[in-house]
């Protein structure tokens, strides 16, 4: 059994779950379409909390994201974890943000997985897939409807890049295009 | 606003879907040790034949080449398998443990699994380039040759040293006819032996000159059908495909120089067909002819006169016709 420092595990769990536990004021719910590698359908769900609750042109935020995509006949995967970002909103309502994601990755292979336990003897493995880390970055831009319409919505599109590792003893580059609708839960 | 967004999401989602034309379709993953290797079975089961595709590289992506096997799928079951550390295979296989024997065992397990899943089908191997090396390794190990109905080998070698010498002669001949004196001057003084090949052969320098004198001017990977297929079927982007291919270093730096199944070839007794793109400079026709000479009995060598390394791409109709004929359909 490899040595795993308990304190480190607790810190990682705290980091992962912290955004969910933060105060609700100024909290946004984000639901989006995630086009993994541009061509694979997916969904992106996130909770976002401003670090400062008063609205400013420059605003930093933390969040927790849950992303899913389907690569038909290959695998499906979820990416989930905390997010940390910085956003600039122009008085016109147009905004842009930069976000860092610290995701965990879990894939599920398409079809049935057969493990060869000995020569010619196979065992079906339920929910076979792969765990990994998928840290990434997202650059996005959109429009904040609060500025001129007093509506609690934002809409944005963003391009994210991540590295999944390990992947077959190496790593894999991943990217996705998101189209997201933001809804302000607690003004 | 919300309606518009939902409509847009649905529209994008529907564009992302791709229709599957095959009558039989099964996805599975084969786990051998730490390697999780995806396998796709596609095509027509009524023919009673499975064509198990051994892709090249090593490190290539089998399912990316699917557009070139549509004609086979209409008559037989095609099995596309991404070998360990290749294509979209996954798991944590160790690149340092790369070996021909391990690949051959992976193939054995896949054949045994297919025989359990498809007991009524006879299994033919179709190897291309490195897939031919894998095929010879597999067939000449233990009782493996009894597990399959036959082997169709396209533009691949049975032993590294004679192949390297064939390439050397081919480049000198083509270099002379094309007026590439530099390529000729580079290859002429090389004296290859089993002992010195590893030191003499610099892959980058060899391949750059081979391609310069026309070793393989048409690649399947340049074909839009391949690009579309890779885009939709591989877990990789083209960037990470390169990353994955780099995991074959042990093969290129060391093991390929020890590969020699010459003696074993002479003992094989199953039906074998050789398919060759006669203009190929990567694995020249001379390698095909010496393969033919080593094998027992009369082994047909089908020549593709307008092809180089991948006749399934450059002469697809003839390839389909000949492969179906070879497997008895």
C-alpha cells in the first residue's frame, strides 16, 4: 500500500469542494453545451461564486464545474473540479474571462470491456474506464444582460484546453468549445 | 432567449451525430495486463468471415482507416483493433516494456476472444506494414497459426536486415533515375550487417531521402476521408496522436534491429496471400518477392501497379476485390 499523507488528501478534498460551500450571494448557475474536440457533444454545468460580492468591472470568482461529453463508439467522460477565474465586464455588457480548471477526469469505455485473466479466459469489467487529472484553462467572452436589460442572465462562449494525464503512460491534449447560459441565483 | 439557446444546443447536438451504415456493429475493449485496447467490429456477419486488421506504425490508428474498408464491410466483418500504445488505446501500458512477443500475445487474446464471441466465423488476418511484422510474429509463435484461417500480408517485412538492404538498393536505383545524386551518395557506402545496423541506420536521414525519391507520395492520412474519420473516431487530436506515436521509441531504437522471422516463415502451413504496391519504397517489392520465396507452396503475390505503401487507399476497388477473393468470398 503506497503511503498517502492523510493531510494532503483532506486539503485536496477541501479545495475540490470549497466552491460549493461558499456563500450564495451573487452565485451563478451555468449550463452550457460543450463541444468536446469541436465535434463531440457534451454538457457543462457549473456553480460560480464571486470572491467579492459587490459588482466590479474586474471580478475574480471561484466555482465548481461538472462537464460531460460523449465520444461515440469510443468513450464517454466526466470532468469535474474547482475553477478559479478573472472576468472583466465592459460597461456595454460585453465581458471576457480567463479561467483555470483543476479537474479530475473519469472516462467510461464504449461497449463491453473484457479482461484476459489468463490465456483465453475473459472477465467482463463493469464501468471500465480511466481516472486522470485534467488541469486546463478556458478563455471565454460573452454578454451580461444585467448591464442594460436588468435581466439576471449572461451568455458566453469559450474555448478550453486541458491535458489529461496519465493517458496510456503519456498524456492527451483535449480541447472544447462551450456555449453557456448563466443564471444569477442570488442577486 | 432561453428558447433560442435550447434550439441552438439541439441544432449543434444533431450536427455532432454521425450515422453508422454497418449492419453489424459492436464496440469492445480488450484488457491485457495494463493495456486497454479498443476494438470495433463492423460489417456483414452473413459472409462467415472476419478480417482482423493489423494496423501499421507501430502507433497508428486502425479505425481511422475504416473508409478504405467499406467494400470489405459489405461482405465480411471487419475488426479494427488499436494495438497497445497506439491509436486510442488506453490504460497504463509501459512503453519500456514494448515487445513483439507482447503484441503477439495481445493478438492471441483478441483472436481467442473473437472466437468466443463469433464462433461461426473464420478469422483472417490482414496485416499492413508493421502489422505484417506482427502477423509473422504471431503466426510463428506456439499454436497461433491454428487459430486463424489465413493471413494476407501487405507491404511489410519478415526480417529487418534484408528489408533494410532492399530499401538501400531501392533508393540507389530511384535516386539514380531521378538524378538525386546526394541520396545515392548517402546510401552507396553503407555496408549493413546484423551487428552494425543499429548504428548505421539513422531513421530520419533514411526516410527523408526515401520520400524525396518517391517512396510513398500518397498517404492515407492526407485523404479527407481519413482526416474526417480520425476526427470522429480517435480519442486523440492530431497533436496527441504524435505524442502517442512517440511511445514506440523502444521499437525504433532497439527491437526492430533484432526482428528476424526468416526461419519461422519456412515452416508456416496456413493459407497466405501477399499484396504489394509495386512502387513502394518503404517496403519495396523485393521484400515481397523474398517473402514469397521463403514460404511453402505456391503463395500468390498480388501486385498493385499503381500503388505505393497502402494499396487499400490508392487502388481501393482492386484491393477490395482481391481481399474478398483471398478470404473466399
